[in-house]
């Protein structure tokens, strides 16, 4: 790769990472969070416990709905406990007691773990399409990939098993599904069409 192209590629990669107090995460579409997690749940936070000896926090939650959960997840979440780091510098999550969240995470040593790189969203902040995606449609699109088009910069080639994610419209209203002709595309819907016409495909930040 030529030096100038390497510099450009590196700049694009760095700009696609979200930073929070030393913790860095590659930005992910809600559908990717769903497909790549061991569990995705709707839960209300009941209690927070700080464990100084392990520099961790445990949130006791009441699970309202399981959008996705593995067999290990079923076992780990029977206790209603979610584990995270005490420090945001190592991707620890700060949740508010009493709030209702959509939370994705992984199971590690039969513990349900969450971090800031997962989907951590208050339920009332989600769009109607995101809620519908969580309930049924994201699962159907897990065989499709989502290509992050940072600030409008994308390669010209698009594999047929992927959708190009280039604006907040796709974040809020986009669900990538395999179509009848075999290629993956953003599923057409009124919300996505309206958003695109309203913001002119403004790049996501």
C-alpha cells in the first residue's frame, strides 16, 4: 500500500473509534450489537453494588424482556446480576437506578458482563424502528454485514452480503436484511425514507 493511502486508511480507522475516558470502542450499529452479543435484554436497574476488592460493580436488575439470550445467558441471568468494571477507563458502565435500559453483553465464566462498547440505551431513547428491530427484525438480518462508512468515506465495492452505514438515518431507522434477489439491503420503510430526505444523508458521528 502506498504511504499516502496508508495514512488515509489509518485516519479513517481512528476516526471510527469512539473514546470515553481512555476506553475505546469501534462504533457499531444496533443490529450488530444484537447479532454479536450473548444476550440483549430490556431491564430496569434496581440496585448498584460496588466491589472494591475486584474493582467492579454489580447491578441488580429486573428483566422485563429477553430479546436475545443464549443458554449460558439463561443460567447467568437467573440471578438478575450484571457485572461491569468500576472504572470507565476500562470500559465500565454507569447505569442509573430506576431507569429502564436495553442492554447487550457477553457471558464470561457464567457471569453476565456489560461494558461501554455494548448497546447501553435507555428504552425511551430508542426509535420505533430500533424497537421493532430488537423484537423481531435484527435477528433476520444477522447473516448480513454492516459496513461502517465513516464521514461519508466508503470503498466503491459493496459485497452483496452487506449494507453501507453512512448516516444517523440508518442508525435509527435502518434494518439490513437479505432481499429476494439475494443481496443484503436496508429494508425500505417510511421512517428511513423520511429521514434521508430530511437530513440529506448526514454522516453519523
